[in-house]
């Protein structure tokens, strides 16, 4: 009797083991079949969208490329490196150089930049290079209206930082999904200053990169590396309160914050931060000087007063190119 019971138990265990083995094999076969199906479907999609112009045809011609506006000041060596680099970006339509120096650009500089532009352009593409000469030295010059831009997108950049063309193209594609907002690589944030009480007013404090890194929250992307619509040039010059432009000229700071306020006020939406690797090719600027954060906080409070409210909108969204990032 005991031998019979032992045999029955062995039979049950064997049956369970066989069933488990069958289940595992069925699961593996299902996974393999699903993988093959996904690859076939993806190949079919690839064949269907093999022409890159298919997706561009849904956009107006004026939005197929972008203009790069470079802000520079007496750093011709950095300007040469910037133009030589960005000339190879495939979506580039034109380069405008904001020139606010007392002397006009030299013939040798113009000749060098023209040569660099044409020798580095892809597929013999004709890219326009133009100096926008300003009589007055003002930070607002970088946002003066440019009448002859053929495309809507503007990539505003300083002469001392460089981004790979792949990062610029990705940011441009992100901008095309939300062309009214600012899309950029350098996020910043404002907070309510709980330590200060000024009657019924709410004081704000400007905070830099480490606050963004710690909290993941931002409300601005700086114009030293950002995309925005060309219409904001006209709005900045002609519609924004003149007192804000006068403030930035007097204190030589915060024109980038002023543009963030302008766009946020027009859209009621936050900017979009794009992940990208920054190569700094110049020396440190005014951000390294003492009292920089305090001055920027004064700008935030002054601009909020000018608008009669705080238009900046905070967000935690971040655009990442998943094709080149394992960790999003």
C-alpha cells in the first residue's frame, strides 16, 4: 500500500513537472513570436517612412529650418569656432551675428566666416551669413526684430558655448511640436522668498542650476541656448514694456529673464528643457561675479511688478532623445 502511494506521488510530481515545462516552452515561443512580429512591423514602418521629407511636408516651408542668432562681444576667436561648427548642422538656414561693438567687423573676419560657412555646409547648401550691426551697446540688441528671416525658428546662442548638431536638431524637433513656447538647454527657476515679507507683495528669488538639479523643477530656459519663434523679436522690441528694456540696458543684466517673462505671458505655458551636452569654449561670464543671484532676483521681482503678476510657469518636464540615452 505504501509503495502504491509513493508511486502515485511520483506520478503527480512528474505530471506537474511536465506541465510546468510545457508552460515555460509555450511562454518562450510566445515571446519569440511577439519579437518577430514586432521586428516585421517595425521594418514595414521603416519602409513606409523611408523618405525623411514625408514628415516635413506637413509643415509650412517656413518651418523646415532654423536661423541661428549668435550674440558676441570682442571674442572673434570664439565666433569663428561657433560659425565653423554650426555651419555643418543640417537644418541651418541662416546665421545672424549680433554685433554691438564700436567698430564694424573687419574684412578679414567676414572673409574667414564666409569661407568657414561655405566649406562646412552640408551638401553644398547655401546658408546666409549676416552681421546685424547695432550703434548702441545694449543687451537688448540680441532680441531686435530681424525682418528678413525666412524661417520661423530662431536658435539664440552665445558665442562661448557649443552644442552638437544632433542636440540642436533634436531641440528643433521638440520646438516644432510647441512652436509658441521656448525650448532650451539651460533651465533656471524662481521661488517665493519665504524669509522676506514686504506688505502685500510676494517677493521672489532667482535660483540657478543646483536648485533645478535638486528639485527637477524649472520655470525658465535661458536665451543663451534656446529655440523660440521669430515673432518674439517684434514683441520684445515693440510690445514689451519699454521700462523693462531700459532696466536691462541700465544694469546690463537679465535680458534673458525678460524674454522668458515675455513668452510665458504670451502663452501661459512653461518652457521645455531639452537634455544636451554643453561645451563651454570661453571664459566665465557675468554669472561668476559676486552678487549675481541677488541681481537676478531683483530682475525677477521688477519684471513681475511690471506685468502686475508672475507670468512664469514652473514645470518638471524634460525632453530627452531616447535614441542616444539609456537612462531617460
